[in-house]
């Protein structure tokens, strides 16, 4: 096993998954203001520190993706956030893209930026404790989108990013996210997601990326949030597995899904069925942001000093996601 493969396996094996706590200050401000909390750097740290010092970190979280601000912050006792995460046995990771901008000549689409100076930034993040990274390409689904241009340019950026990350001895999470916004069918999501992922691998291979040392972070196959189509979790799991089977090379150790705006329970139930029906050789786990943090954030916002109440909610959610990553979750367990 290569060192990179060992890191990847540590992040996703044995029912562990990834906590995506890498919301940019802009996104985190929206999340905090929605629960009437001021988005100061102290408050952002306080919430995240509360999660990262939870008991469930040891058993259920293989790694935490951080934002640039957070990886530089220290706890009240003077410990770095990377050390706090490492002390629970999880690995610190870092989002390294600088965001999605309008794509020239296709202004309704996005291209993710951040390649300039990336090699130097990666060295600094490694020294700050990061052992894995994330870059998110984002695509909308309509009749004409994603365009070939968006598919190609984002795949190339993801591959250039992944090659640089491996050069710096870290595992790149490759995240192509097709948004659930829109009225498209699940079948359309399947076709378009497969096309995007295939192109990503074409570019990753061209850039000589070691596929055994990456983690793919895709969306599940869902119908659009404005669609009239009602699709069951069973169908979601089957279509998602079909997509992974037809587009991901077998060297890849695992898939860590994003939650993408699904409720906590939906994201858990769908992952559980994906694992129950898993006919692939891939580990299938979670790299959730909202679906791991929503409930905890709500409780925390009521009393930011009540660490235990917040951690209880987070511990439960992480445990449910972990059971789903093993195909052992059931709805009844939610109420225990
Ligand atoms: P969600 O699970 O909230 O979609 O966030 C995951 C993520 O990292 C998006 O880039």
C-alpha cells in the first residue's frame, strides 16, 4: 500500500467518514445568521471547536475538512485546531480551491479557481498539519448544462489540483458536484453525473494522478428539488451505484458522498441503502457538511455555552452516518 493509499483508507474505512467543516466565511455567515448568531471569527471557532472535541470524533470521523481561517486558529488552551483533531485520531484536511467564478463564454456556469500559487500554499498547509485536501467543481443541471466547456475545464482544474496535492504527499478529495437545484429527473442526473465523473477520470489519468491515493466526493443521484418525480431511497441507491459502476476506475479506494442539501435523515437513509445494495468494490461513506452539522448548529445556537447538548446531537448524527456507511442503520435507531 502506498502512503497516500494508507491515508485515504484511514479517512474512510471501518465505518468512518469525513466531516466537511470547510464552509467559507461567506457560507458560514449565512449558516450562523440563519440561527441568529453573529458570524465573528470567535463564534465560528467556538462552534467548530465544540464539534471537533466531541467523543464521536474517535469512532466515526476519519478526517475533518477545514477552511483556511480555521486551520490557523487555536483553542482556548492554546492547542492548534490540527492538533485537536489529530488528538482524536482523525486527520486534518483543508479546502484549497478559492471558489467558483463565472465561466467565461458560459456565464450561467462556474469554473473553480485556485491553481495559482497552489504548490506553495500546499506546502504551508502540510506544515500546518493537513494530510488531505478538497477542491470542489460545481455544475448546474438544465437541458443544456453542464456544457462540454464546463465539464472539460473543471475536470482539467480538478486533475491539475490533484496532481499537485499528491506531489506534496497529501490525498486529494476530488469533488465534482452536480447541484440538486432544478426540475430534472433522476435519470437526467444519472446521465449528466456519469458524464462529468468520466471526464474527471480521463483528466486525472492524463495528469498521471495515482488513483489509489484519491477519494471521489460526488453527489448522489437524485431528482431535482423542483421536480415532480418522487423517487424512493431504494431507487436513489440503485441509480447512484449504477453511476459509480459505470464511471469510476477500480483503483479508487472509496467514495465519500456530499449531502448537497438533503435532510440529515435522507442523507443517512440513502447512504445506508447504497451500502446495503453495494455491488462495487468501493468503500461508500460520507463527507457531509450540512447533514452532519445542521441539528448540532440549531441546538448550539440556543445556548452556545452548553457544550454537552451540542455534542450529544453531533455524536448521535455521526453514529447514524457511520452505521449507514456500514449498511447497518435503521429508522428506529434514530429515536434511541
Ligand atoms: P454538504 O454535505 O452540506 O453538501 O457539504 C459537503 C461539501 O463539502 C460541499 O462542498
